[in-house]
């Protein structure tokens, strides 16, 4: 296991056991809010957020092709035809 992954797992445990404050953007939040934000982030990543994030660094005239390719990949995954 990488050190980064182990560090993140330790952070989750410390927030869960209240040994470390739950922070979002430098603001203290409840552990429930922190875990809700973590859950939402994981859901976005699993639903294809990397394809959306790629759009942030692409000129507007190139975004259409990326959106089309991302949609094609999602359809392929949904049909079980990963290519």
C-alpha cells in the first residue's frame, strides 16, 4: 500500500474517532458533513468525473470532441463493451 493511501486512511479514521477536526476548505465541519462530502466526491469520481475534469484544461473549441468521446465511453461501459 502506498504511503499516500495509508495517510488518507489514517485521516478518515481520525475524523471518524474525532481525534482530528473535520475540515472542508479550511473550515471545521461536523464529521457527518465531512463524510457526506467524501461520499459525494467518491460518487462523482466513480461516475466519470475524470472525463469532466479533463474539460477544465481544454480550449472551448475542443470540448465538444471530449464530451462526445466521454459519452461514447460511458455507453460502452454500460453495454459491457469496454474498449
